[in-house]
């Protein structure tokens, strides 16, 4: 790809919006929502502190009670949750920021203790993941999920549509469909978790149908130019695998590209070491699958995967991507854009405070100077 005069601080259009920079705050589960999955003023402060990002994408927000996969996570499926998120969006907008809500359904990555009336989690097929779930009562081994019946698939799609409507009420600027990292939409995509024999299983052309149905429902509420989608080709997280991932994800992106979505967000995985994201040293084409996807997608492309200021600048100037998503650096550096701009040192995060708790490790990380302590 040819060089272009673009860096992290070159403004960019995203759907109907003009973003001041190309820095995206990626979705990160922090498990600090209030009772009933309702966001609180603490969550509002956290996001407001990081509003200098060109775009914030919220933590995964379940579209239904069935979609819960982790405790203390926010939802976007009732009035109280929408009102809580409105506090968040107002805070971000007061600082001139833009914020999309990530729409999420855990699927099989859950346990009865997190489900309504202790029911089994659902999935495309009864295939159990490896590992354990964190619950308020302690760690619980994942079990075999229940396969969704045909009519229940329509109900799941409807849950995404309704969540989109609540996101409008909450004042978001758009939404992102979470189709990555081994959760329900990704479970429908990949052959290791989708063993159905109906119109939603079999070849890739059928396995992508659930994701396309969701996108159709969500864009019907928002319009395509305010809807993004996130995928993670080659990522084995949550026991994911596919017999032909290149064919699967190229088929998906070829179907998605003409829809006119706001963006395609892709987690770059090193296929030589698939248990990790890319390191900061940029190596174009490291993931051969995503290299092809970048060529196929006719729209705004967001990449994520261990980038720093230097490597992010390299992928932007090479036209490998249009925006770069940063995850963990945003946790401990609420003023990350300014630190990237000035080359200031980054504050390391405290792993012990990543999930659950209160202000500590959430809203108490320092800004660069006492003169700019943040909102």
C-alpha cells in the first residue's frame, strides 16, 4: 500500500461525523455497572475522562438478560439502562466526544448462575467451551449450552434491534455489533461452534446469515452509516476455531462491504502465535486473512492489536487502516491521545483492579499534570 500523509491526529470522517483524530478507545469489560446492569455516574466519569479519543466504543453491553456473560456488566435492553447510559453519553458529549454502544450477546460463554432462572446458556449448537466463568459466587466451569431453536434465532435478532432502539434513547452516536471473540454472533460464524443443518449452518454462506440478520435489524434503526461491526479472524479466545477461516471471513466481508456501514473493526491476530495479539512492531500482512479483508472492505477500517504511537503511525501512513483502536493503554491513561501526541510516558495499569470494584483502578489514574487533572 502506498504512503499517505496521515497520522493519528489527522481528522477523519466516520459516517455523518467528523472526528478530530484517528484514535479509537476500544471496548473493554470493566464490570462496574450498577444493579440491574444500569450504568452509573461512576461509569460516566470514566468515559468522560477519555472523551479526547476520536471515538469511544463502550464496553460490551448485553442486548438481553440471556446475553449476560459476566457479572456487573451493563445492559442496553430496558428503560433504566437507557437512562443510565444517557448520563454517560451526556458526559462524553459535554467534552466534545463521540461514543458508540457495543451490542453484545455472550451465547455459550455464560453459565446458569448468570442466566435468568438459572437456565442453560444458548448457542448455535450444543458445543461446550473450555474454561471457567467468573460469577458472584466464584469460578464455575462452563457447561454444554442449549442449541437455539429456529424461532429463537429470530428472537435473538429482535433483541439486537430493540437494544438499538434503547441506544437511540440513550443518546449514543451509533452502535457496534460485537461479532468477535467467541460470543454468540461469532459462534454462528465459525464451524467449530456452529454444527447446525438448517439455513444458519453448513457452508460459510449460511453461517454468516445470523450476523447479516442482526446488521439488517440494527441498520433498520440507525441507518448503516452509524453502525459498525467488530470481528476477530483467527482468534482462538473462548475455544474458537474454523475449518477454513480465510474463506469464512472473506465471505463475510464481501457480504458486509456493500451495506455502507460506518466501519469494520478487526482485531489483528498473529497467526504464527495465535494466542496473542500483534506486538507493537508493525509487519504488514502478518495476518494473511486480515490483509485480504482490508482489500475487500470498501469503507472505513479500524485495526486493533498492540499498537503504540510509532506502529500506529506506520499503519496509517501505509493506508493499512483508517483508524487505530487502543485498549489497555486507555485504562491507565485517560489522556492517552495527548500522551501519544507529545510522546509522554504511559502509566502502567494495575491488573488487580481491571474487573469489579469502584474508583480504584477505574477513575483514579492520573492525567499528565496537576494542571490538567481531568473532569
